[in-house]
């Protein structure tokens, strides 16, 4: 296990998050299937790559509102597309409410909104997708709030939760390539990929 939780080496990111998630699950006495734990670890590792979390807009890379992901699902032409949109909604809601709940305090919507939207999205995925009948998404939906608490503690142990401007820091780095912002992200335990730079003009 990494002895310095503030610095996560890219090659060890999954192992780091696995250790942290496993430890917090035990501490909080939250029981989940192995597949659900693996899903959480992969979710955390995936979203350390900034472009997986942000989407490109006319104003550069920004965090897309959950309501627009829901609109994508409603307007999807088929089950596969609808499932993908709902899963993305659930993933983003879980990641943001879990690791950056403090950053929602100053916004129009709070963490309860993210928990409701994310849990409902995963529940729909379980209901409509033929590949989801293993119970993974049902468990993600049922235990969404508990998993947010788990990720909250992972965030605290990684020195992330107190940094309410970390999402803004991501945006600055993506738009400008700022070395200072990049160094700060690394000190916070995040490793944005060198290729995940914004093409926005500035």
C-alpha cells in the first residue's frame, strides 16, 4: 500500500484504490459483492483521467450536468445507447458525490440530488439492460448512499475532500496546460494524463 496517501503513482492507481476501498468498506461495515468493489475501483481509476470526467464544449472541457446525461438516455435510439447514457450518469454522480461532495455545497444542486439521480440511473440500467442481470447495478442502486460514504472516506484519506476547488483546478489545467495546476493536482493525489489536454483556444 502507498505509504503517502497524498501521492498516487499512475502505475499503481488501481492497487492504491483497491487497498483504500477495501479498507474503508471493512471499517464502515459495508457489505458488497466482489464485482461491485471492482467496479468502484475501476470507476476511481478511470476518472483520474480528466477527459473521462469532463466533456468538450465551446468553452473548453467542462463537467456536463446530470440532467443532460438523463436527456441523452431519454432520447436514446435503442437499449444499448440508453444503457450507456444511464450508466455514465450513475458513474459521474457517484464519483462527484463521493469524492467532491464539498464542491457541491456552493452549487444550485446538492449531494442529495446527485445521490437520487445516480441511484435511479443504476436502477434503470439493471431494469432495462440484458447484460446487467448479475445484480451489480441493482446493488449499486440500492447501496448508492452507503457507497458515497465509502468514497467520502477514501477522499479524506487521499487528502482530496478538503480541496473544494479541485474540479476548477482540473478545468484550469485542461484549458491552459498550466504546470502549476498540474503540480497541484499531483500533490492532491490525482494524475491527469499528459494527453488529456484541452483544444480550446485561450
